[in-house]
C-alpha cells in the first residue's frame, strides 16, 4: 500500500493477466455487487452468497490448475520489468510490458511502438525521466517506405501522450564547402 492506494506487485499484475476474461470484466463486478446488495436487503442469505462465491472460486482454481499444469511443460515469463524511473504523474513504479510502459498507481501509460518503431527500455526511461529522447532513427513514413529520424517528447506527463520534434538541422550539411582550419588575416 502506498499513499492509501494498493499497488500491485509484478506477481499480482501477472496474476491479473492470467485470470480469465470473465473475472476481470466489469460485468462480473456488477454481478457480485448485485449479489452483495441482495444480501444487504435480505433477498439472499449470507450462506447462499458464500456458497456461490466458493463454487465460483473453486471453478476458477480448477481451471487455473489445468492452465498451470499445461504451462509447466512450457514455462512462460511472467515477471514484468520495473523501470528505473518513477511515474511523472504520481511517483509510483512503472512496469514495462511488451507493448507499454504503465504506472502501477495511476492511469499513466505510454505505447512502446511509435510510428512503426519500437522504443527500447533505455529510450522509454529517458523519455519519461527527461521528457524527451535523443534522436531516434528508423521511424516509418505513412506515405511510402522511407524512414526518418525524430525526437520523441512526453507531451502530457499525466496521461502519457507523446509528441514529436524533428532533430535540429545542420546548416552546413549537404553543402560541399571547404572551410579553412585557420583564418589568416
């Protein structure tokens, strides 16, 4: 618990990812809220509520046991990388999934694939920590197969909205001008 909020651990986040959709959907929360309301109003006994809850949890554990035994032969990586930088919005820990960097304490999230280029962990940390990356090469044009270089900026530190800047141009680049090393007057 941090600042009055429950902060999930990497194992907790992995468990949430492993749960069946029926458990994590808002519909399921609504069903259990209705049953709790029925207990409060006396329409359902607490014993019946607990029996139903026990049956549902038993079914989920059984299906999880099957899923676990199936994956024991082919273990999967469930640990999430924790970034060295903290969330710019709330200061909580950030975790890196294959597609995002997300905060464990608020709604802050950045997508790692940007304009056809996947940001590395180091680039994501610099973006979040400093507000922008160094020049990154390899962004793909929407119009053709060309690639270009950009600086990715953190446009909104509350939401993770990104912005882009073109790198500064070298005014002498492309000019075929020989400059003397020393000027003699």
